[in-house]
């Protein structure tokens, strides 16, 4: 029969299993006990099998392998694994992508495509990608849809982090100290204490502190440093040979100046309509005239609104605030007046019981989790020029002191009108027009500068904040058999809940405060309302509550059809229910100065968070439910004890979700559908040359339905679904001609493309490549629309003339934009399309957010076409039982794209990463001294990118791997 439980790593360093060595080999070398201790027992299939026996694509790394290959966190895993990539992403998120499927859905209601587990339990909103690995038994990575074994469904795969457990009857301890460049100090420690014959306790932890990787030219300081620690305590109780109880508590905390976004790039648009063009990613800043703060404080909008244009901070046709700013041409150099802040912590409490009943085993697992992440940084990673504000700020101060001029001798000023401007001046320029400029701070209560909550600086600040508080728990029960006959089974169930009590993304800026104050003051003054501003004075996409309830029932059967042919069949039913309350606010309703919480304003009744329900709602409330039946079937055939082939089919599922409310409103779906994947895989696993060579080849084909992809619309992440076809090959090899040498090589190919006709508007090019179209920057909300038709340019020119705006103008020839562009107001243009005066121009349409283009055949994001890696390790043994182990690793990641619209501007160049180390081990491995270098070539490797929306200027956030690091480490154990 087939013996149950899991795998051995295919690409580990000193932790490779070669069953032939222990079972079939002869000769003194092959009987060396050092060969027979290299097996990694894992739980990837909840079955006890080696890698070469299990019919699934999986890799595992034990503690020695993680250390040897310098795999310190999830980002490093991608450098070794075939068809796996990892990148940070916007809003403190990340994406672990397997075979072209990753966390491309961005939002609080999105599920993870790659399921992250601790000791087999699913995690929600985990911050494990911030921390570093310590005192682990192993890390397992399963490629392909999972659901009939692991907690929740996963469409791309599973990463399972297995912690080291207490050892009964053994006292042990270990400690390690590392010092490296950037003044990096890292310590790790572990102690294992037996408490009688049946009980043991284990404690472990790490601490890391280092200076920043990035130089800030504004003040000369280094930012993007690390200050973090984690501790873990474990208790194991084995009262009988068939009963094991494990308890675990884990806490992680980080509080430093980590950059959430490494750099912003832009091919600057001189027209200011787009902000950034569509052909390159230069080291340059967006044209600030394209941003929401600029259009809302422009002379052009003020004139249209009947506000004195002397109060405007500038003109959209004049020099912008970044016109003279020199963006540093280096990924590791920025110029920002706002020092980033990063806080994250996570608590995990877990209990696991294994109870044997003869040939049956019952496994019960529960986990509780609390996570927090709170990050702030400069929104544009640049410094705005305030010189163009002088005239407006002087006028504001004059109005605050005197009031609005009447234009006659007496009275010269409207009585009492200064009360409408004094609160603005007091909040934003407390030391006068030439003094500091104050910007609303952001906290959970929407209190900003007009409530006395501000940050002041010599330059206009613009910064954002991404924050989330989340709790989760789950319980799982699994009953499995270990019969002597040809039939065995596993059946289980899981229930999980997670709740987000706060998820917000803020954008704060001096220009936004100024706009909400001036526009609100004139609205209030004209309506006879008390002095007020338009709340909120900051952009906030706010989820006040999100809850997921999920349960699943799953099982597998294992049938030995013959001595060589085996069948595995699995099935799962999953049910997910989601509820969410959310709203998006910026300049939506009047709030009297000094009132406090905007949502206690007497005018809050004019705010509507949910346009889909009659009446005004303070929150948009939605609920959705999804269910699915999934499963898998596998046939594996043993050609010989060292060679086998297998074929599998599996269906994967990931539940859909709810899109957040938008401001302004665009035609996007309230919710998005579940993902469904039909995955076919064929593999061959082979051991040759008496175990000294291992060669595994896998091919796969995925038929994907409703793949969830995110894009920014109206400053908010909106998720759409597309279909895709994915296929690829993976070759994993290990060569070990002798005990001293270990060589691992992996190569993979991936073809991941959009299937069928899928139409979406490209935020970088709302004109969709149409030379007759005019791309419009909307002065009233900073968004983009496109005017189409043969007479679009003449139409926009005529309407704009009546608004006092300029006619359309061409973009630069090398900008990748075929259309022309203009500043205007989309709603006005849309209304004028019905004007008979424009009938001679032919049919005219106004499309928001733009012209849709067909994505058929485009490559999926974060899906490198080629990947390859090689690692070489040599062990030199000395007569005194000491050893010297040098190792070199090289990884190549091929071309990929940052989003589904592809094109040169979204292309991520191939990159190469190389690591090396040399370690001297003492007798009996009681101590070591290691020298290391990571990223030998100091490559600025870009792993992902994210395009912001029109109101931010269409700049690109990029995410990179760490620069070159080197240092020395010493450690001891007993």
C-alpha cells in the first residue's frame, strides 16, 4: 500500500533525499550515513512520502537548506523555485505568484490565490512576508490548485511554513549573531527544555536592525531601514505513543522607516493631461498639473466656479510644481520631505492534536490570529515647489484679515466675510504666507488640519497612509486511515472566520486641504451657511467592517490498483459568505470649521455613499455568497523503483468579492465573480546513477475562467475578471556525484495569456490608440475620459472655448499616445453631445474612463516566460572533523509585465541575482563561522510595478529586491 504523508525537497542545499542511497546502494561511499540523513518529511499531501514518490509538483526547504541558499524570507524563495515569482505591491500588499497565478486582486474582500499556512492552518492578512525565517522545520511550496487537503481553496498553490517543534527528553540551545553592511545586526536564538518524559518547551526568536538602503537627498538621512523582532514559544505534550498535543504562540513586530514603494518612475507629459506618457519609465516626476490637487486649485476651475482666480494656486497651462524638480536617477536615492513610517505586527495562537485509534488518526487544529499594518510615506517621493503659491497665499491672508472686497468705497469689504477665510489661514498658513505650510494629518477619525490635526513643513506635503486591523480564527478536523490493504482515505472539514475592523487608504496633500477649504467656503458663503470646508479634506477609501465566513468539507481516497498503478481521488465543497461596509470620501459635504468629526456635520445628510440605493446612505453595505464543488484525480504509475510518471486533473476555486464605492462614480460592477481553474498536469520523477542524479519533469495546462485582476479607477482599486490559458514546463535536477559535491539546477517555461475577447480601458491611454479621440483631464475631479468621433477635436475645441479653456493639443511623438489631449469637464462635454449645433461634426461620444481595447493574447502580469537557477556547493572535510563549505547560487528571471495591458512601459526587464557564502563548521557542527554576500552584482532588480490612476498623474510605483548585502555570522549550538 501507499504509506501516508509527504515530500522531500527537490532543490534543497544540504537537505536532499536520495532513497536509493539508503535502500539499494552498495559500496562504502553510498553507505556513508551522511547520505541517509537527508530526508525531509513534510505534510504537503498529509502523507508520508518522499518527493520522488508523491505525484504532485512540490518543493520543500528544511532549515539547513534555507540557511545554505540564503533564503531569509518569501521574496528569496522566488530565486530558486521554477515558475514562482514574488513582489510587493500597492497598499502594503504582496503577490506570491505560482505558474502565472498570483494575488492580482487588490482589496479587502479579495481572497489569496496562493494560500499561506502556518503548520497547515490558513492565515489571513498575514505579515509573514515582512518577517524573516527562524527556527523552522521546513517551508513547503505546492504548485497547482489545492483544496482537497489544505484548509481553504487556492487556485495557484500553497506555501506552508512549518515551525520547529519541541523535542522530548532533550535539552538543546542555539544562538547566532550576524553583522553586515548597512550596519546590519541580526541575532537568532533557540532553547529546547524537556519537562519530564512527556512534555517539552521550545522558545525561539530573532531580532534585526539595520540602516536604510535608500538615501534621502532632502535631509541627507538614510531611509528604508529595518527594526523588527519575532518570538515563538511552543509546547509539546505526548502522554501516550498515539497522542500528541502541540501548542504554539507567535508574535512579530516591526516599527521602522521601511519604504512601501521603492521608487516612482514616469515619462513626463509636458501637456499635463496625462501626467506620465505611455512609452517608457524614466526617472522623472509626473506633471503635477495632472493631479487632483492641481486641477481643483487651478485658475481655470475657479473661473468656471465663479471664484476669484487670484486665490488659485496655479494654472493647468502654466509651470507645475515638479517642473524644476530633479528626480534622482537611482533606485536607491530619493528626495522627499516626508520620512516614511512603517508599523506591522502579528499574533498567532495555535493548537494541534493528533490522536491515533489503531489504523485511524484524528487530527484537530485551531488557530487564532491578529494582524496590524500601518504605513505612511511621501505620495510622490518628491518635493513640490511652493513659489507659485505666493500670490494665492497672500490673497488668502488678506481676505482672512479683511474679508471679501465689495468693489466699492464703502463698505470696502463684505461685513463678516473674513470669518470664512480666517479659519483657513489659521489652519494652513499659521505663520503667514511665507511661513510653514500645514497639511491634514490622517487618523482613524477623519480629523485634519481644520480640526487642529496637521503636519507642517517649509514645503507642501503630500503623503498617503495604508492601514488595516484584522482578526481571524479557524478550526479544522481531519480523520485519516492507514490500513494495510489497497484502500485508504482522508476526510475533513474546516470553518474559518476573519473580520477587518478597519481598512483605509488615505491621500493627504496641502493642495487637497486648500481646495476643500476654498471650494467649501464659497459654497457655504453663497448658501448662507456657516463658514465651512468640504469634508473630508483628505481622500479616504474606508472599509469600516468586513467579515468572511467560510466552511469546507473535503476528502480523498487512495487506491492501489496494482503494485505499480495507484489512483488518488479528492472532492471538496466550499461555501464563502462576505459582508462589507465601506465608503469613499473627499470634498463631499460641508463641515463647519471647528465642528470636529465630519460625520457629525449638520450637512452630512447630503453625502451618499451608495448610489445604488435610493436616498442618501452614510455607508455602502453589500453582501455576497459563493460556493463551489472542486476536486482532483491522479493516476501515477511506477515504471521502476526509481522512475514513475503521473497524470492529474484538478479544479481550483477562489471566491469573488465586492468592489469598493468610487468617488466620482464610474460604471463598474459592484462585485466580481469567483475564479475557476481546470488544471491538467503530467509529470515524470526519476532517480539515476544509484541516487546521484535526480531529474523531474513536469508539464501543465490551465484553463482559467474569471481570473481576478485589479486596476485603479477614481483613486480606488477596482477588480475585473478575464479568462486565460496557461501552460508551461518545469525541469528540476539534482546532481550529487559524491558526498562532497551538490549541484541543483532548475529551468522553467511559462506561457500565460488572456484568452478570448476581453475589453477594458487602459488607464495609461484612455484614447485606446484612436488618433481621432481626445483624452480629457476633468478639472472637476481629476479623472480622465475620452471623446471619440471624427469631429472630436473640433467638438472639444468649441465647447472649451465657451469654458475659457484651450483646444486639444498633441502629445509628444515618442509618448505612445495616438490621440490628442485637453483639459475640460467630462459632464459638460457629455451634455453637449446632444446639442444640435454640433450635429455637422458627426456622432460624438464621451467614454468614461476611456476607450476599451481588446486584451486577447496579452501576457498575464508577474508571469516570467523563462526562469533558471543553479546552485553549486562543495564540502571539504578535514581530519579534525571540521569542514569548509563554499556555495554559489545564480538565478535568472526572464521578461515579464507589470500589468495585463503589456507594452514597453509595463515591461519588467529580465534580472540576474547571485549569492555566495563560505562556512567553516566546527567538530560535530557545534559552531560555525560564515561569510556571505547577497546580490553580488548589486542589481536593482524590479519584481513588480503598479500604475496609479489619472488623478495622481499615472506614475508607476516599482518594487525591487534588496541591494548587495555582505557580512559575517557566527553561531553555536549545544
